[in-house]
């Protein structure tokens, strides 16, 4: 059990260290160590994944070097390094720390659906960054949800924000969306005398009414363009000058705006615009964080875009304030990249960010992934293998040369007898987590290896699960499913005896699922990037 004092101190200590590591990059090794001191330490037993810290930034993994989920001290280090390598942090301001939280279970009605939690704390903060390569500055409103152990160490951190904003800056899409700051309008209207109990009651009124409208909306199909929910009851739960903001690009999402919306008509218009273009399927309210006049609802939604009939899942942080027993502001903070993709039927950022001096690298086909370096025909190329995170297993990675984009090696196609041996013989760069300094519970902050080879080639990758090339050939050369023996999985699916594609890519980053047949298919067992660090494109 962590007291509210422990929760607040843990959050403040982390964010002090977090700001230092992002702004004082000259001494990043020292500031990073201080940050890691606020987190649960890596376990002595390297196979005890339950004791490692979990760290997540919103956004499609691989779209930037720091989007995605990271595990352990090494994962946290690589996420931070990915952020500091690509951006300058101009400002980071913590606005509110909320140490009082509840798990929400509406099955407990007519009793209280709020179950107190003693290990969660929410932090609301603003961050401003400049992308080094494009020179574009972006501002984010971010919610961080932290899990704190009784010792005061943090075991889980989730950063929720709209990834659409930084992605525009990373790919150089001008002009950037405005992403207005709701606090500039809201702060003068807030009432510091509002109690936590009054805010909870206002939240019950707002969300209880909204749940009824949402339930009715679920009965209206996306084909029905006439019938709409009655939002009038919801207006009775908010103040006359209620302040409103939803994430997103107004060009694609009509309920987003370049300005903060104010007033009951604006609230009704916003929810009507959302309903017209997006129908609810699931609305799961998971947690409440409450302090004074502030309420943060951590929710999960499944919706359907009306125009495309595309379903999408989105985590939504709903931030409310209360005044005079009513809700005085509503902010919907979510990753609008996901929503926009469903609305327009395609990813608004189909090309992931890769620094100019590291292009071109990864290419993908339906059943294979490969690294196309054929543009570097007039020079040698130096490639860098950068391991971002590892599974509990002592996996090995290999990068090898293929004859063409179908994966042929020395005349052998993926799946042919002798293909494994031919691929291993063509390996130009490899990493084995079982080597000294790379396992045994030790932390490898940034494991990087390099190799120089002739340009104009095509490369592919393989992973040996819990073993090496030598142990695989000795113990399981047929690549069969057998307990205790290593398997080899290749970026060419035809070479995998389980018939599963074990690799996903984003930019120049590979994500690996290392279990036979795809296991839990979370593709977070091992993550590595391959960069071109020198070479001349013809």
C-alpha cells in the first residue's frame, strides 16, 4: 500500500528526473541514472519479467524512435535516448498531480461503483519539443498514469497524448495543426473551493447521463443518417460557459477545432459531430483520478467510422473540471492518428520517420521484410544494429545477405533444404543476448554493433529463440516445435516451419514475436533497428 504522500513524492521525483534527462543532454548518462533510480530495478533473475518496469509512449511503434511500449531499464533508456536523439525539449511543465484514484465497476450499482486504489497516480503536464531534423516545434498536452509500489518505486508508466501532433513535426507536414491550449481559457474560470466530493458527484451526473445517451446511440446503425440521440439531458449537467476541446485535425475530424469551444451550444454541436461521423460500440470506463475540482477518467472505446465503416479502438483520457455542482469543462485527449486512419480509410502518416542519413532501409511485402541497400551502388556501406529491448529468452539476431527480394540465398529459396545453413553463412552482423554483458540480469543501456560491407545488396534478418546459430544447428536443425530447443524465425515467412510471420516493421525498426505460431502476437519480445550510418547513394 502506497499512501497519497508516497504517490505524490514518487511522481514529483520522477518528473524532476525526467525533465533533467530531457533538457540536460550533455550529461545524459548521469541524468539517466537518476531517472532509473526512481523506477523498479531490473530483477536479479533475467527470466522474471513481472519485476521489470513497463514504459509506454502513445503512437504507432516504430513511427518515431520512442513510440511504443518498452520493458526494463534498458527499454526505458532506449525510449529516452530515442526522444533526446531526435528532439530538443524546450519546455516541460507539470500542471497537476492527482494521487487519489478509483477503479470503476458499474456492476456494483446501485452501490458506489468506485473502488479506492492505493498504487496509482496521474500527472497532467505540458511539453514542448523541436524536431532536430525538420526544425518544427510542437506542443503536447500529456497525461501520465503511474503505478507506484509500496517502496515508492514506479513499476509502470503510460504517457497518453495525441501522436498526430509530433508526427506532423517529424515528417515535416506544414502547417502543423493548432492544438489549442485549453488551460488558457479554463484556468481563470476554475473554482479552487470545489471539493473532491462535489467533483465526484458532478462526474456521476455527467457520465451517468452520457451513458444513457451512448447506450441509445449504439442502437442506431451507421446507415441511419437521420435519427440522432437527444443531447438535451447532458446539457443539464454542465455550466452555461462549459469549456470544450477534443484532440485531432479539424481537416479530418469535425469535432476537433483550431479554437477552444465554449458554451452549451458548442458542447451539443461537438457531440453531435462526433455521433454523425463515429458510432459507439464499447465504452469502458476503467479508472477515475480526482483531486479538488479536477476529474480524470481513464477510458477505453471501440467505435465505427460512419463514412468508411472502419472499426477502431482508442484509449481516451476524459478530463473534467467541476463548478457549482456541474461540469465546467470537458477535454477528450486521445491518439487522433488512430481515429483519422479509420475516418479516411488510410494512415495519414504511412511513411515512418527515419533520419535522412539513415534512408533508405526497410522495405516490406505481404510475407517478408528486407533491407534494400541497392541505392548504395557506388560505395561501401556501414550498417548499425541497435537492440532496443529483449525478451526474457537469450535470443540471437542475425542480418544476412540475400540474392534478391524473394529471399534466395546461393540459389536456395526460403523453405528449401539447406536454406538455414546458407543464410547463416551469409551473416554480416549478429547479436547474441547470451554473450557476457548482454544477459544474466545485467542492464545493457544501448547495445550497438556495426559492420561495413559492399553497397548494392539486399539484407534480411533472423532470430534464434533462446539460443545461438550453433545450438540451433546442433539441437534442432529441422526447426521443429520441441520443448527446450531453439527455433529460427526469418523475415521471409516461407522459411518459418510454423508458417507465421514473426516480424513487424515501422520505419527501420523490427518488432519480433518469438513464440512458435505467434504466441500472444504482441510483437514486443524483441525490438531492434538497423541504420545506415555511412554510405553514398548513387
